[in-house]
């Protein structure tokens, strides 16, 4: 009987440790220029899983990150100017974020966490965001087109 409890304890410990190990960190740089043009988050589209972290790196000065659409139950977040910022994605869905000083230039990004269950719910926020983007207006739709 004691060996059964010991085996169960080992199994629980193993499962707990593998769930922590399986979380990934995705790095997104805040750049003045990148492969997608000027004023970009690179990559602009990230596919992640619940429990992963997104590390926004202030590679070039003058940027910060702020959420504009998240799944229901996820509080809005905002980083600090010229500072790296880390977000843990805790619920499935689509997360959309911007660099407030450069949103007119299309500096925005999209994170898909597992299933895009909130895509319909965030449409009003996306429509409002589209009205603020002057340069690179196709960038948001290009990133949204990557959602599976």
C-alpha cells in the first residue's frame, strides 16, 4: 500500500513539474524598423498557449506596450516607457496591443492564445483601433489573417 502512495506522489510531482516546464516565453521586440517596416513589434503575430509569457523588449527607445483588446476576464495591461514588459497569457483568445505613441503608424500586434474564442467580442475594439491607424493600415488585418 505504501508503494502505491509513493508512486502516486511521484506521478503528481512529475506532472506538476512538467506543466511548469511546458510554459514558453515568446520574445517580441519594440523596434523603430523591422522586417514589417517602420514602427513595429517583431514578431507582430504570436501564437501562444495558456500559461505562456510574452516578453516585450524595448530594443529601440521611445516605445511601450498597452493592451486594447483581451479575452473577458483578463485585466488590461500597460507597460512603462522604454522598459521591457512581461505578460502571462492566462485565458484563451485573441489579445491585441499597441504602442500608444506610434499607433497612428500601425505599431500594433496580435497574440493568439489557443482558440480564438473572443474574436467576435473584440470587433468593436478592432474597429476603433482601425480609425487611429494612418500608416500601415493593412498591418492589423494581416495579423488577424494569421489566426487559425
